[in-house]
C-alpha cells in the first residue's frame, strides 16, 4: 500500500510520513517547499524522512510540486498509484489570510479541487483531508461538536476549510469516494511551524525579546500534541468513512451523511488559558517572558474546545497528552535543533 501525503515537508505531514515509514509503509510526499516560513526547516524535515526510509528499508519519494499544478498532480497519481491519500497541503494561518487572500484561494480551493479530482479518477480507497477548528468561527457554544453549524466563519482561512468539507461531501455523494475531514485544534510539538505561538514565544524568550500576547491574554486554546494527531490519522487511515444508515434527511446531522463522508474534531478536549501555556514555556526554559499585551486580532476567536467523542467512538482513540509534557518536549527539540 502506498500513501500519498501532500504537505509532506510541513509540520503534520512530516510527522505522519515519518510514522508511516517507521511502519514500513511506502510514502509519496508532495510539497512545494515554499517560503511561507524558513525552507531550511522543511528541508531538514525531508532529510529526516529520507534517513528514516533508509533505516526502515521503505520507499520515500518527494515530488516537489504544488497541488495547484494539476498536470504535475496528474502525473504523480499516474506514476505512483497511491491507494490512500492524506491532504495536509494548504496555505495555513488565520492572520496571513488578511494579507494574502489569493494564496488561500489557490492552495486551499483550487489545489484541493485538483487533488480530490485525481482521487476520483484514480479510485482512491480513502481520502483524509485537513480541515480546522477555525470552521466553528463565531460559535461560542463550547465544547465544539461536529453536529453544530459551521456557517459563520470569521476568516478566509476558515471559509476555505469549510469549502473543502463541502467539496469533499459532494464527491463522496456523487462518486462514492470515502472522505474524512479532520478538524485540527491548535497542533503543537517538535518540528512545529515557526509562525505559531509556541515557536514564536520560545524564540523570543530565549532572545530576550518581548512576546505578543493578544486579547490581553484572555484567550483559551485546545492545544493538541502532534503525536496525538498522528495516532488519530493512522487509525482513520485504516477506517475509511462509510455511509450512516441512520442518517435522517429531515433532521440532518452535519457530522455524517448517507454518503461515505465524515468529519471529526481532533483536539485535546482540555482547553488551556493562554497565560498558563506561556507559564509552561517559561518553566521549560527556566526563563521569564517579557510580555506585550495587545488587542485580539481580526479573524481570531477567544476560545476553542473540542468534543472528541465521535473520534473516540469511531477510532477507539482520543488525544490526551498534557500541555506541560508536550511543551517540554518541544522546548527540548528547539534547544537541540537550534543549539541554544
């Protein structure tokens, strides 16, 4: 079985590819290695994957391309014939969508459209695709559950992820393509993205620079450790979406369908106040942060919390890594990788 992972040089894509290779599963990675953040980190991840593939005597192939490039994607499917696909390629970040909306339209809409069409044409057995907790938008009824409405996005990023869910459902209905949407909740851990809070805070504290604390620190996030994300993905790869025989079209449940399509929250179900998160970083570093308190930014939401009962029922697993433990592991990785 060959698994195609888009965004394989990205944070989640790297960890998933690494886990698959350790399980002796051949991986074809697609990544454009763009400069949204330091390409050196992406190249270091790829080098790690090549080393793991060599050690496990498993094939890892990196196709340097964008999913917006339909011809390249078509050639990749034709050449490698993946049976399962995990789409983790996207233009990420809520705040950047205010500066460069076109990047989100191209990667998250055009690119996703290209990918799912290739999945249809090549009769892929299981498609997993990254959605986001951002789809809950203006909803403040927590914990967020997959049965709730996600019709009020507050950023273009969130809107593009909601659009992915709609596109995937239509393909599942029309072409019986098993597809599962993954609503990730604030993923963190070693090899993480440099544009996210944990990375930014750690770097600033070690440099003696102030950290930017938005909404004057009155934020809560359901921080989810990367290993829990990967365990969820591995289990979902082995259990494709199926039609729900109990689906009631007169009282439709948004989380399931008469088609082979499902969406799952993947979160820690234990929201942490931002100030506690910062304290965990300070404790791991043995240093105090200089804090610059600022208003909430456009597109941000003050709090997130995941109900993961559906994930547990379907896969037998729910994320559970304590934040202090996860932050400590990240700090250890950061100090070693950057030699600080």
